[in-house]
């Protein structure tokens, strides 16, 4: 088996599956950038922009004026131009008919999405024995059969044969006979998973060493959604909760795109052994002196800190949000929370061994648009050119200093 590849992607990496206007919680949409929008069916009169305004802005190259024009043009997006209302009644009636047909299509599309969700649940039951077998091998409860090992080697050799020629990764040398299962399997897989890896601290890694299985269940009653389960070893010294869960709910109605809309998530409480074991807080011991009695006492100051295990305490909408900045921060945290759940569901659980070995990273980065890398390469080239110019200037200056001054004789 090739050595696991641990990669920490840049924090600026694109978030896949993050909520959009089509899959963002309705609570966010109703309280954020849509709350100041126009009521359905009504529109503000579009701002007027004269040709003279545009010509003045372009000719003068004034940033403030150009910005004002751009803002006005941007506000025109989505505004009702009044074109449909100006059409003859007979044409408008045909548009109404198309609206009805679209509504019927949307109803069929909803049936499709519901059946697709039920189909995913059905096949998850078929995956269950394979997932259970995988968990037994990883945790060391069972050893793989000779047939499983032989088939896996054949798959590995086929994959390596399809790769370009080059230096092959060094095999892991395990000399101890009493090694149980596959050490650090889920920790390594999570650290290789983009976005998720950015949330794992060094203290988190020590706890995740005891993670034995990650699984999923689809919700069949009430709101549609899915349940993520994280099973830990009984030897885990950090918390007493044997299994941590995270549930994601979708809304009953579909979004405009025809997909389920993310509604909210529920986590679980973690029964930490003590504050020192709790990796989601920092504990600081402080001394206080009583002004009257002069007695000194020691108190604990607890401060919440960043941690992967905050994933099990998802952000919530408070109902009446404070200012716009706080709301934007909350929306970003909701987007990240949803994206992590989707990556674990769609990438980690189905392809766990590829995330452990690092093989999945090849497909992850190969799928990225080429222009994401071109800009970075161009910057490097520009920096190299600047460095060469600086060196030339330094050489010219040095040569001038070395030239002897002209000797003037009378």
C-alpha cells in the first residue's frame, strides 16, 4: 500500500456544494440579502441612466462616478421591464398557459426527486454489508480474507499500470505483528479531504485517532435529509459519548432549480471527560485577590476555540439578527457547515480508502479549472521578471561605481 498523502489545501479553495440561492436555508434567504428586496409581483422603477452620464464617466475616468454608474446598472438586474405587460392580451394568455405547463413539469420533477431520494436510501441498504465489512477491517475486529487481498492487489496493479511512468510511492513497512487494523485511517482520510482538513487542529488529531467508522443514514420519516454517524473506540479517553451524530434536514418543497433545499442541521452534545480533554475550549487558570479579605483564589477562564468537533454544534439562526456584518458571518459559517456535511456524505464515505491513500486528491485537483492555476503561474513569472530587472539595475549601479573618475590635468 502506498504511503498516505496528507495535504493541507489552501483556505481560499473553492467550497463545493456550498448553499446558493437554490439550496440555502430559507431562514437565511428570508433574513439576509433578500429581506430588503421587493415583494413578489412588484418592482421598483428602474433608475434612469442617461447616455451623457455614461460618456462623462468614461471620459473623465473618475472612480466615484464610474462606481455610481456601475451600481445603477447592477440594480437593473432582475427588474421588471414592463415588456410582458405591454404585450397583447392574446399573447399574454399564451404565456399564462406556459406558466401552467411549467408548474406541471415542476410537479413531475418533484416526484422524480422524491423517488431518487428513496432510491438512494434503497441502495444504501445494499451498501450496508460492505460498509460494515470495511469498518471491521479498519478497526481490526476482523482480518481480510486471502480472496479480498488478492482482488485488491489486482485492482492496485491495474491502477498503477494506467499511471504515467515515474517514481512509485514507497510502500509502508510494518514490522510489528500486533498492529491492530489500519492505524489513523479516518484521521488521514479526513486530513486529505479539502475544506475538512482546514478545521482539524493538532489537538483534534489526537482525538480522531480513536475514530473507527463514519457512516450515513437517510431520513425516511418527516423532513427529508441524512444522518452522519461517527463511531469512536471504547478506549477513547477524551469523551464518554461512543457515537457522535450530525443530522442535515432539507425543506419539504423543492427549490427553483428542482433540487432539495438545505433547511438546517442538528448536532449532538459531547460528554467530555473534563475541560482539559475538551478540544473545543482553551482553559486558562487565573488568580483573583479579594479587595477586602485579601484572600487569593484560582479560577478557570474558558474560551471557545476553533476545532473540528465544533462541527457537532452547528450554527443557528437567532431569529432577529444583529447587524449585517454578523449576518454575513453567520451565512458563511452555514455555508461551510453544509459543505463539510456534503463532502463527508458524497466523497469521504463512498471513497474512504482513496482519501486515506491520497489517490482521490489526483481527481480532486484534476477537476479544478485550469485558469485557477494560470493566474498563480503568471504571478510567478512576473516576480521572476521583476527580480531580473532589479538584478540588472544593481549590476549597472555597481559598474558605474567601479569606473574610475576622469583625471583632469591642467
